[in-house]
């Protein structure tokens, strides 16, 4: 025998699903409780947070080939910004925005580099933060993802493979392109070729003569320069000598570009593993040139906002 009971109908909950939430990157419709966009896999938290802000967030892309050092650079950048309130006051938006900084600092503290970023977009770390200079009243909302190098390579070679990358780069206000200085110094051209292809991809992604990538600021950052002192002394001369094609392409296609050199660790040792072979071991953390490219892009994008 079953006992009769009254079950209240909660049909009002269906009304929440009737109003779609648009992805902040690709503008695809999603339900209110979706964690990731069903179209491009970007975090829906960005859309919810952007809706609560008075100012529209800017997007800053950090790109580069695999092993260029994107995760280490971004993680160290966020850690340094959080420790320098007299230079730039930083407030993170959402718990997920701290993960990249935490993973990077924890790994370096244990004398190892962070794990390689997975190719799947749903496993990428995103940063959404608010920045404000102490001597300025206006604040800047900024969104930066740590995209996998293999995914960027695949998108450049085969556009639309990773929708989230194309959507993000099309809306980005500026880009930091990381290039492995050690690889260039040793005569390997892979990073040079890839960065040239990447810049061509950007130029074709939005070729508007007034608002396209030819008018947006581009920072070329030679990473691992702590092992290449000549790169620190003159990044432009280093580019002309070791990445001539990249330097020429920047001169011809991007009116607002600048070359930088950056390093995170002061010394690197090598250990042998039966499974992984030679493993790089950071002996000490000595960041140099991390904030300078970021500050330059921040100033350049602020100029763009004022002229609109």
C-alpha cells in the first residue's frame, strides 16, 4: 500500500532556465547554472561577474608556443602584482582567479616548474582582476587566461579548432607574445616561425584599419632571458640578430609594438629521470622584467579607452 502525499510543484524554477545567459566571449546562449559555455568552453563566471561591473573588462592575451613559459610568467606576474600595492593595486574576482598564482608559486617553492597546461579548455586557469594605480581614480577590469601552447599552435594552423581562442583573441585589447630566448640563441627557429605565424593569424583575425590588430599594442617578450644576459641588455638588438623575420613582421604590420626581456628563475639545474629524462630544476626565484611589458600594455590600452 502506498500513502498519498502532497508534492508541491516548483515550476517557478523553470523560469530561470527560460532566460539565457550569454557567454562573455562568444555570446552563445547558456543556462543560468552552466559552469562552462557550451559553445567555446569559456567559464560562465566571467559573464556573471562582468554583468555586475560598471566598466567593461579588458582582455589581455598571453600567447606563445609550448614551453615558452606562459604559465610561469602569468603566475609570477599575478604574484608580484599582489605584493606591490604601491605600484598597482590588484583585487582578484572569483576564487578561480587565484589558482594560477597559487600553483606557480607553490611549484617554484618546491624547486620545480608548474605542470604543463592541458590542451582541454575546460582545464585552463583564468584570471579576472581589478587593477588601479595609486595616483589614479579609474580602475581597470582585466581578464587573462593561461591557454595551452599546443592548443594555440593548433588554432593558428587550423582556425576554428579551438573556438575559445579565436573568440578571445578577437576581443583582446592587447597581446603579450612570449618567445624562448634560449632556443633562439642556440639557433633553433621554431619559436621564431611560430610567433610569425601567430602575428599573421592576429592580423587576419581582425584587419580593420582603425580598430584591428594593426592598431593594437603588441609586446614581444623574450623569456628565460636570465640565462641570456645580452637579451636583457638590448632586446631589440637580440630580435634583429636571432629573430629577424619576427622583427621585420612587427615593423611592417604592427604600428604599436615593443620588445622586452624577462626571467623568473636566476639559475636552473638538470636532473635525470628514468621516466621523463632530463628535468629542469629552478634553483632560486629571481624575477626580472616581469611587470614592465604588462605596465606598457596597460598604459597603451588606457590611451585607447580615453580616445573612444
